[in-house]
């Protein structure tokens, strides 16, 4: 220590050294006690939800740490009355500087109190779908299903539309299906309802719903709405699509591709078709791919 | 050993213990449910398959089987044990959720009438290795899921079955994989009550075996009071059917007092 004071030309008194040691002890003790508090609060709040547990744990440990840091600063000779004297100016300065952060913090508190989302929920925020990992003081962290971490500011979370997929125990899937115009619609409707009835993942109540959506360009369109237990929703979605295809194939019901009908100007006459000699095509001056016009069609 | 379902099958129940030879494949068939079991030195292998034939009556008890007989679609369960004792115990158990029973045709219960009806629900097959090690617990027949509640926000998940809801016990077909529940409906209101569906709280009932008449559950009583809305639902101790010598075989999955308010009457009946 002597070489340091002589080098820096400092005059450190034993009282100052003792104060610095005390401040250090406060810091170490504060960190230790904050961790102990976090563990204790986590254990004591086992009956609560993950969200509340994280919030309480952080509040308690930060409060303990703040107290000890304040004590350490006082021991180190930091005068809080000076800080309080400058508080007015400081508040304005800090207020301007941390406007966004403060907004995020308050939004985070609202999010926690509102309980619209919880840790572990699968949510959709403006098109980003993922599992909620944490709702922190400033932001909410999501893990998307392709394993990307997304950080969303709490202010955005409060002002944007959020869809929570985990909140309710049952969920509906709407299957859009089109059938050919030639089909017997009563038979189609019965086939769709029978398929839903046979699938054990499809809830019997609420009952499957069949809606005729109208006449499409190439098909008559239906919507088959079936309900499933939330955990089975994806499986039902895959199964019901497979079952409808298999069921329609078995019953000979056509699932049409988009159809385009071409008519001649007179509507009734078919298009004339002529098989060309490849050699003649090569030698012709007509552009490649263009069909030669038969003489009778020109008439 | 194959047993055609009739009095003979009821006389020789499919549950119980059986000692297996290590490495040997054995086969059980209980109504729509089929099970193949092989006990190995440190592992159990169980292949199970449930057909869609809800009316299945065949019973096969631990017959010797060949690997080629196991269908490819059978689900395989492997359980590793530090020291496998080749004793297999098969037990029936009631469903792990309540069952919503919907009669094929709604039954009208006029005012002041006390009605007894019988409904049957498929049992779960519970397999354990010697030393009470759980191996398997699955339905003998895959039941359709359903939601039971006033709307899609409030309610609970249950299983759904359709039943003839027979009023005469003698008319009830006996099947090895189904347990019978006697439901007593008392309509104390002034209006006729139409039973379109009712929830049988099987998860809270005791399962019994009867020497001569298969599997039974506790009796369930639903009583509609004069006012119409308020009612009491209770579970009786035992099947409460004359001539049925009930012996307790499985405890309720949900621990409940012997007599309790199950739910509002309207919720049990879905009205």
C-alpha cells in the first residue's frame, strides 16, 4: 500500500482504509443476501404462477441489494444530502434521458398485473409466434419455434395486438374444402360430418359445424369447423385433412383443381386441332410454339 | 385360452396375475383391446392395439403368441427395470376423466318420476409388473373427447359415448371391457325432464367386480328438486343392484368423499 500512496502522492489515512473495507464488506454481503433472498422468495412462492414468482423474487432481491449498496456508498463517504439537493435537476435530466425505459417499465408492470400472458404461454405478437420465456422489467422475451430469441419492448406489448394460444383449453380448426360442381351436396355434407364424428380427437361437443361458403370459380366451397383439446389441435388439423382426402377418394367425391374453360366466339363450335409435321414446323416462318392456323379456321 | 363372451367369460375374468417365462410372447384380448407382452431379463415389451369395434366380445387370456402375429400398427411400450420379475398383473380401472353419456334417443322423465337406467363405459387396462411396477394404463376403447360446460370458456374436458341408456338390466349386453353404472334420476320438478346427455363422474367412482355379472361402478343418483334448478347429485356406496355381489377392484382416480355434491344438476345433465 505504501508504494501506491507514494507513487500517486496520496495521503490515505487508516480511517479511510477501514471505511473502504467496510464498504466492500457491505457490497459482498449485499450480493450474498440478495441471492439468499431470491432463493427464499422462490421457495416461499411455490404455489404462485411463474410470472408472480419471478416478479416477487426480483423485487425482493433488488431491494436488499439497493439497501446494501446505499450503505456501502455512505461508508465510502458518499453524501446523500448532496444528491437530494440536486434531486430536482437530476429528476428532470433522468426523466428526459430515461423516458423510453420508464415507459417500458410501467408497461411491464401493467403486463404483469393484467396477466394476459404468462411464462410458458405460446403467443402471437404482430405475426411473431413464440413461447414466452420471461417478462422482464423493460422487455418480454420470446423463443420462436425455429429457436430464435425475440426481445419485444414492453411498451410494444401493451400497445399491440397479442393472441394467446394457451389461455383456453379447447380450440377450433376450420378446414376449407371445395368439391366439384357435379357432386351431390347432401352426400358431401354427410361425408364431412361422418369423418368428424369418427375422429376421436374431434370434440363431440361443441359439435362440428359445416358452413356452405358459396360457389367458387372451380368448386362449391365448404368450411368444416371442428373442435379439439388444445394439445391435440395440430394433430387434429393434420388428421382431419388426411381423413377428408381419404374419405372423398373412397366415396368418389372429386376435390377439383382450378378449372379454366375456353370457348370460341360462337361458343358451340369446338377448337379445331391439327397435328403438324415437325419438319414443316421447323421450316415454317411462324414463331416457335405458335400453332399454325388451319385454312378452314381462317375462313 | 380363448373365451367367447357370455356367462363363461364373466365366470373367468380377464384380470389377475400371471407368471411369464422370460423371452416368451403372450397375448391378451379383451373386447376391442389386444395386448402382447414379453418379459425379458431387464425389460418389458408391451404391444397394444385397440380396434374400432366397440361391440367386441372376444376374450383371450395370456395365450402363447408368435412375433409375426403382432400387427405392425400396434403401439410398443418398453419399460426398463433393474431386475424384472416376470409376473404380469392386469387390472381394470375406470376412465381418467368423466364420461358424458348421450342416449341414442333422449329419455323423457315425467314430473315426480324416479327412473333407474343403466349405462356402460369402457374400462382402462392397467398392467403392472411384479412388485407393483406400472407398465401400462390405457383405454380398452379409444373414446372421443368432448367439452362439458355452458360455453367454451367454462367447463371441463370429458369423454363422450353414445348409449342405449337401457332401463331393464336384463336387456343390457355384457361385454368384458365395459363397466355398468346404475344411474337413478329423480325428477322432483313440475316439468318433464328430457335426458339428452348426462355426465357420469366415473373418475370419482369405485370399480367393483361381480362373480356373475362383470364389472360395476358405484351407483350415481341425480335428484332434481321441486324448484327445477337446484338439485343434489350423490354417489352411493356400491352398485346397489340386487343379486350383484360386488367386490372392490379399483379405487377412484380422483379422491372424493363417498357422498358429495358432484356439480349442479343442470351441469351434470347439460341442461
